[in-house]
């Protein structure tokens, strides 16, 4: 049996989507395929030069080191040569937001692998919450530790990954859309230099400008999407934009206070009902957690063009339906609402895709089969 030591960086205790990795290992442990020998917290994933950033879960097992990268995009991968050097000290690096184009730049490209879509979930006995409590206590963040302790059992029950799952069809459909706008001042040269001290000021200024342009582009797409859905399908649409200063400035008429999308439990219940889910890619082109939740619920969905190809390679027209602007969004929604058989086909395809590629135990098992082919 494989003895596993899982480590995450102390600065990422707030990154709840990392929980899905621990859930996968816990499910495999319960199935008798491995043993979680230890969970640890590191303080030097970045400062020690081990990894390009901190949003990593590291696995040490069977004399090998595997890294699970949960970061969005490639904003932390400015120097491929440096990352290549980091890859020399590990066996496999599984990257969400995987890019073949970036992989082609690497000498150690065989170690750089696609990692399936993640979403925040839990399960009974999940070691993630316990690790968070230990981490907060070590940093004397007693309120955070008490809060995590208070919600641990409820979270492990209510957000058990199996409660996300559904496999059903309906005779008619409505639309579900909820998104948020990002603050435009998300980055500055000074903030960039704080996180990337190896850059020159000019390089930091350029990165800050790229971040500003990206945020504006993401926000504009989301405003356009919400506006089309409200204008063309208002009576059928649940959702809108989350309340924020940015939304109040640019699109106050699109802000929603509907508990069906603002309350996480109610939102997840909506995912299992008769909705077509409308999604948009996130910052740095990431395929965010809402995609994973939608696959788990076996729902058909629309999305703007995916910047990266998720593991398993879902197909436009099979698993999802792509829109590129307001006109194509309205046309595609109208076409789907008039063709429930096509929606049902996508729901079947996405249920199968979830079972094959996204379910927490399956996505971790796929990485272990790559790293330990003789054992799995």
C-alpha cells in the first residue's frame, strides 16, 4: 500500500478548492488503495525556490514527489528556464489550466501534465479541515481556527462531493447565471514586486498593466452576458451579477440579491434542477470551480471560449455550447431551449465526463496511475 505525505503552503489555508485534492486522497484511502500517513504545512514553497508559486499540494510517496498546481493560468511562470530547473527535483507536476503551448517550451515537458477541473468540496474524515485548524493555530489565528472547527462537521456533510452529483432530465429548462466583477485595481507595480521580487520595476509595471487589461476584459464579458440574458430571457433567467463596488459602478441594474444564487447551498440545489447553466472563464483564463460543480450535477452549459483544454478534453457541441458574443449567446440559448433532446444528450455526456475525469477520487487516481503504473 502506498504511504502518502501531503503538504501545502501556509499562505494557502484560505484556498478552499485545494480541499478537493485531499478529498480525492481520502476517498482512495477509504477504498483501501493508499494510506495518508501525514499531512503537513510548509512555509517555503516559494521562498525556498521549490515551486513557482504557493498554490501547490505536494505529495511524497514511494520515493517520488508529485505536485498538484491549483493556480489560475500562468502569471507565475515568467521564466520557463527557472521552472524547468524546479521540475528537475520532482517527478510529476499536474497543472490545472494546462497549456500545450507552454508545455512545448519546457525541456522537462514529460513531467508537466494536465490536471482535471477542481471545485470546493469535502467528505467525512477529510484531512483538509484538520490541516487548516492546525495551520491557523500555529499562526495564532485563533478566530480562523475556531471558525473552521465550528463548521468542519457541517461542511464535511453538506459539501460532501457526492451531494453535488445528479443525473436527471427535465421537459423544459430555464437559465442559471451568477458571476462577479473584479476590482480594477487588483494589481499595481508595487504589489507585483512584493510577490515577484525577482522582477525589475519595468517588468512589474508591465505585469500590472496586463492584469488591469485582463480584469477589464473579464468584467466586460460578464456584464455583456448578464445583460443579454436579462434583455432576451429575463423571465427565464435566475441570477445576475454579485453585489460589489465594481458592479455598482458599471452595471447596477444587473446586480442580484436572489438567494438561489447567493446562498451556496441553494445555488447547488439549483444546479440539480431544470436549468441550463451559463458560465464564463475566470481571471487568467481559468476554468473555474463552477465548471466542476456543473459537471458534477450533470448539467448542460454554455461558456465563452475556453482558454485551456481541461483534462479529458470536453467537446464543444457535446459537453458544452460555446458563445463568443451577445448575438451568438442569444442564438445558442434560443436553439437549446427549443431542443430539449440536445440538452439531454449534453447532460448524459457531462454525467459520464464527471465519472471518468472530475470526481475527486478519479482525478487523483489518474495522477497516481501516471506516477505509479505498477501499483495502480
